[in-house]
C-alpha cells in the first residue's frame, strides 16, 4: 500500500497538521471531484488529531463537515486551548502500515478493534493526559463521569415489556450472541486510566450497542463506521478518532474512488453526534420500559439518516 517515498510524505503531512481552513478546503475540493491527493491530505489531518493533537478533533471535523455537507455543523462549543502537537513515534507508523496492509478477509471486527486500539498505546506518552483534558470540554462529560458506570444486566432487560427500549436491547444482544460490555473492563484496567477516560471507555463498552438502537444505526459494516463518527462527535472518543483516521487512510491509499462514500458516512455521523444532546450520562435503566419512539422524544434524539444503504458492504460482498 503505497511506496516508501509516498508513505514518508504522508507521515510528514500527518506530523505537520494544518489549520481548520485547510480541512474545509480539502472537503470542498473532494466534493467537486475524486482527488487521491486531497483525500490523503484530509486523512493525514484526521490522523494528526488522533495521534498528535486531540484538541484539534472538533475543529478539523467540523470544518471538514462544513466543506462536505455545505453548511456549518452548528454543534455546541467545545473550547480547547491551542497546544503544540506531540511527535508521532516510529512504532505508530509500523503498527498503522501493518494494519493497512492486511488483506480485507483478515479484517474481522475483533482484529480491527484490537489493533486500532493498540495504536493508542504507541503514541506519545503525553497524549493520554491530553485526551483526558480534551474530553471534559465536551458537553455532558464532566457531569456524567463520576466513578465507573453501573453494569446493565440481561435479567433486567429480559423483564422489559415487548416494544420497549429494554426489550429491543435484550433482543439485539441475545439474538446476535453479543456480550453486554463487549470486553472486560477489569481486565482492561480501565479504572487505572486518568479521569474521565476510565468512565468513558467503560461507558462506551456498555452503551455502544444501545446507541445503535437509540441513534438509529444498523449493526452493519458501514454503520459501524458511521456510529464511530457519532461517538467521536459526542465526546471525542480517542479510539474512534484513531479508527476513522485509519479508515480514511486505507481508502485514500487503496480505493480513492470510495472517498465520497466514506466521507458521506463519516461526516454525516459526525454531524449527527454533534447535534444530538449528550447521551453519555443518561440513566438508561430508568428508560428500559419505555417505547423507543418515546425515549428518542424524551432525549431529543433524531434517528440517523443514512446517505447510503446500511448494508451496502454486505450487498457488495454477496454479489462478489
């Protein structure tokens, strides 16, 4: 995927970063036509925010969304100080290029999740504290992140009436053989992370599939990308920024003609997350027995409007 010189140039772009006006201009250019160079430049900006300057996430994504969607996102203000980027260690690039070289057939969800999360472990050791400081600037984070979230139980969900949010959540978990928290929060040592990151990471493990339901995201490959952007817009989730930067980089190097599909998906999900009231601190068990439409109304949530068929990748795979 790309020669040595091409990769070196991309790494330099990522390390340097660029201002928000550049992100908007790149998105405008990409809206006009497929441009592999512009797509790589935008992917480099997203990776810069993920790996070197987490304070830049809102500015870079808001600007790109405005350029692509044709109107400002108009989400709540997230005020963060201007801070110099951290250097990106060689180990980060070794991990990223290795992940991007994987054959599509090897890119199972657990493989992508584990290896993308591992990238966060090889950035500058100062990034973790910066991510933590940035997170509390997002609406609802500081109020919600008190200790660790209480666990949900399948027993409580099984008692919910038909047609309720709790019943829908129970069906999604049981029918698909999912786990309520995906990964073990104790084994991951989430309680050892600087606040509010322990809470945020535990909360996302238990609420990701729930947000699929409430936010209107299907459990398909394309909508996993979209909901990652939704989560990033809600509270600057670091894994999501790493994942989206990796996804756009892979598209830019391998299938630039897929840029419009990916930008439609990511930036519509981002705008949806920014415009949706904070879901992080919602007392979900208090809403288990209510119908989904009522829950959305109470929380002020509009269901995601997908610009492409949710199962597009599955359709293409079946056709192939």
